[in-house]
């Protein structure tokens, strides 16, 4: 049929029209994507490790010197009652990056979430899909080899190339990092851990000031600062994970000098604090007190440990300050959200405990500070929030595609108008499947896997010295409150996924994978904190 035939002309014109419409569609889409990227804020996420509420912006009897957290708080919103999502590093970080509680994923202890749930879309992938350049370094995920989720990163930085060949461990105090002499340095650690696989527990030491430039957190911050200073064609997401103040508590001498021992305050302690705890918990905590806290006190080292923790906190704060300085000197200052967060806190003898992994306030209460465009300045929110709110908040602020499975709540509206915040119950999962706490601004309810319970009045009893669920008469009085709090607990808890000791890590070039052992040991059963877990 000749081209001049009317039917042929109609087809030709129709084809041309389709081509034009298609071209216009993609042109408009490209413009929309470009406009979206231009309006999307950059995000800098700085994480500390085992940092509770002993910081300037939060209410506490003991405060580290944290001028840069104070500076960030003055620029933005500080959540005064932010709660961890889990009691141990690995599950807390897995929950934050996937937006799912351990009760949903089964990642309660040392599980590798992306092995067990490859279908989940972690935050860095969501950011990359939204057009972000994604940069990460340090302890964002769990720090041993095999825990770094390599998906979705424009670049992930490690200190040495050798780390890439062995499963990308963090290796904070290995591969040439400065160490004290002798090691272990602290007298308690010397007596307890000679030849042990975990010499970092209850260990502290001041390092020479000149060692600071070679410390892992310093070097990783150097890299993050360089990324922040660069000119970027697209919005960027920078995740910097600091290991401090996690034990071993090593920091340059100048930070120790900021806390003279005769000025160091000790945390409030009640000697018979375990008397009203459930029997299994009491047995465990009494053992911890006798073998760790009491020995540290008897050796005259209690203030030394508090001094070291405060020194490490101020060292971490200095790294945050370097990031803020780099941002202030860059063209990105006015379009960048900065978030400071910690996975959980740490006990220094409170309730007889030394460590974390408890369902009490000392483990649960964390710093959670947001600042940036569209966020109110110098505001404090006392309503209870959860670390689980991190991912859904960024979905709103950064125009990420929705994820129907996200848990937690978006805080985007509260960041704009802090006065709209409403208190609510939030969940924290224990390392033991079925153990959890439910907390709001007034109460903390604790439920252990064996069915035992605790209840604390957070207003009248902020140190959690009186368990209102212990005495039968008291339990009956507060039964309505306990039953109301239980309603916020998960209806079911996912089965425990394979733990690290049940699998073999298999490096493969610059990547790795995990294989189940032929005869894996049984999952560990834990009543409370196992100090070997996080080192």
C-alpha cells in the first residue's frame, strides 16, 4: 500500500504521535526526577555505640562534656525519651536499617538479617533507589566480619584493603590501630582476661594524644568529612558509625584530663536493688554484681571506669564536631539533615549490672537528635519515641518509595512542629525470644520469656528501684496498667534465626557469604547480658 494512501498516512501520523508522546513523557519524567532530587535533602547519619543519656542535651545526673551534641541540639529537635529497639548491638542495628523489630525478623542476637531475609529493603537501598549517592563507614551494622550489608552503597570505606578480603570487619583495635601498653591496661581486666578471647570487656586506657590521628574513629571521620566537603551531582546519604564509647574504653589522654577523678560523679546505686527482681533475673544480676561491679569497687577503680567512659564520649563528640564543621564550610549546609543516634546505653553498676542487654532504663535510653531544613530549632520533645522511627521518618523527609512493612512511626510532622508530639508505648526486644519491655513517659513494663514481670513508675522512680509487679498486693493494684501495657506487645515472636556460631563465614574475593555448619551447636539460652557477645 503506497504511503499516500489515507490509511497509511493515519498509521504514520499515529506512530509519530506515539513517539512524540513517549518522548514527552520521558522528558517530563526526567525533569520530575531532577526536581525531586534537587529538593530532596542530603542526610548525614552519625551513630555512637553503647552511648546512653549521659550527654549534654539529655537529662541525667552524670553528664559528659558534649559541646557538639549541644550544638546540634540547638539547631534541631532533641528527643528526650528516645528508646532503643533492642538490647544488643546487632539486633538494634538490624532493626534500624530494615525498619523491622527483632520480633518480626527473628534477629535477636547475632543473626545476619540479609542472609535470613534477603527480600527486605534496607535503608541504604531505599535511599539509592530514590536517587541518592550513598556513602558509609564504621559501625553502622554489627562490627565483626560478615555483618556489613554490601548492597546499595555508592561507596563503603574501610581503613585497610585487607578488611575487604576477610568479610569487611570493622577491626577498630586491629590492623595497626594504636593500643595501650600493657594490654589489657586496666587492673581489673588484667586479672580477669589474660589469654581470654574478649580482653576488651571492662578495659580502659588513656592513649598518647598523638595517637588520636591514627585511631579508627578518627580515620573514618576523616573519610566522611572528605565526602561531605565534595560537590555532589545528586543528594547524598552519609552514614558514619563511631565505635566509641564502646569498650575497650580507649581515648587520648587529653579527654581523660577533662574529667579529674576527684570530680567524677558516680551513678546512683541501691545496694539491695535486686531484692524485688524475678528469681532468675535476681540470680543473674547478683552474680554479675559479685564478679564485676563489686570487684571493680573493691579495687578502687570505680571512678576510673566512669572517667574512661566519659572521656570516650567526649572523643566521639569531637568526631561529630568535625563533621558539623565540614558541613558548615560546604555548600550543602542549608539542605542537609543531620541525625545523631546510639544503638543502646550501658550499665556501670546500676542495678548491680555492668554492660547492656537489660530491659531497664540504662540500656534503653539513647540520644536521638535531628537537625536540618524544615526541622524546628532548639526544641525538646519529651514524648516517647523509638529508634524504629528512624526509617519511616526518612521515607517522608527524603521522598523514599513507601514500604508497607515498616514498623515504628514517622516523626516528620513532630520535627516540623514539636508541640504536636504525643506520648505512646514503644517496644524494645530482649536478646531472649519473648522477652521485651513496653515504655512510655510514665511507665516501663518488662516481660521476660519465662513469664515473670516488672513494672516501674518512671516519674516517681526514675532509677527503677521499686518493682511494682513484685509484691502480690502491689501487682493487683497495678494489674490494669500492666494489662494495658501488654496490649502494645507483639502478638507473636518470630523463630530465632541462625546465630553466628551456627554458621561459617566464607570470604569470596571482596565479598562473602554464610553457610550453615554441618552440625551447628544449639542456640545459646540467655537470661540477661552475655558480655562475650559484642566483642
